[in-house]
């Protein structure tokens, strides 16, 4: 049984999607903790409703990023997880933290990386006039929104989209994509070679990309 810690800052919908996939698909993994960087993260209530243990390491209680990350590491390591899943965790993590968890730290970013790293991805995608947008699950590297790409979900950009409609379409794709990628990790089917991810033993119909043409 693999153990997973999920880090959140906000509403936690990806955390919920992962918890539901774990419950419905019965893969050999469990979420052993949900840690938020702020007490008002809405995902904490959703975690509690799912019976998942939640806790807070409040970033505002630390004058320096290193001190916050030290406390966060202690909270994570106390749970001895095999995998740490960043799910809307809104803090940039320093190199020592990333190195400590290298190879077992996943993030989801709401764009088709390397396009649109950083914030306001949906607005920037609309401004750029792209026809396809999406989300990326990647191993966390030391640069922001960088690191070996595990899987990507693409969605169409429609002529009448605004930031909200596009964000909703991407989020629905994220809720399919992240559980799929985490499952591959849990099953030991991800290898990183030369900065690129290989999916071992792909099953029929399985691919490192999804097309989510809904909403
Ligand atoms: C998602 O769009 C994710 O890609 C980004 O932050 C958002 C988190 O949403 N990193 P939620 O908290 O999982 O609902």
C-alpha cells in the first residue's frame, strides 16, 4: 500500500477527485494526510468530509521561506509518504525542499507546459489566441512549473470562451488527468530518463495525454 500526502492552498477539488478515484478504483494507495498552507483553505473541510486527516502549516507564521519549508517537511515526513501531491498549492518551493522529495513530488499546472508557466494561465491563453489549452502533471523541478512531464490533458478553446468557462473546462480535464498520473506512480510505472518520463507497460488505450472536449 502506497501512502500519499496532498498539499493544498484552496478549494481542493483535485484532492477530492484523487480521493474519489482512490475509493472507486481501489488501487493500492491511501491519502494519509492533507496539509494546507493556510487555515482558510476550503479543501480542509472537504478533506474532513471525506474522512481524510487534515492539518495546517500556516506560511504566515514564518518570517522566512526556509523556516516554513522546514516545518512543512517535518509535517510531511511525520506521515512517511511515498508520494507528495501538490494540488493547488500556491507556494514556490525552494531547491532544498524539492531535492528532498525529488522523484516523489508531483504537481498539476493549468496549462500545456512549457506554455504559460506561472499565474493567470487561462487569461494568458485567451490573450495569446491559442486554439488548444489544458493542464500538465509533472514531477517538480527546482524551477517554477518545470520538471519532467508525466501527462497532459488538452481542451479546445472556444470562440465565446471567457476566463471562467475556459478554467472550468480545464479543471474538468484536471480531475481526470491527475488521478490517472498518480495511479501510474502508485503502480510503479513511471520512469524518468534524461528528463523525460516513460510510462511502462502501457495498457490498451492508455496514453500520456487526454483530450477533454466537454462543457
Ligand atoms: C488547479 O487549476 C491547479 O491546476 C492549479 O491550482 C488549481 C487548484 O484547484 N495548480 P483545486 O484547489 O484543486 O480546486
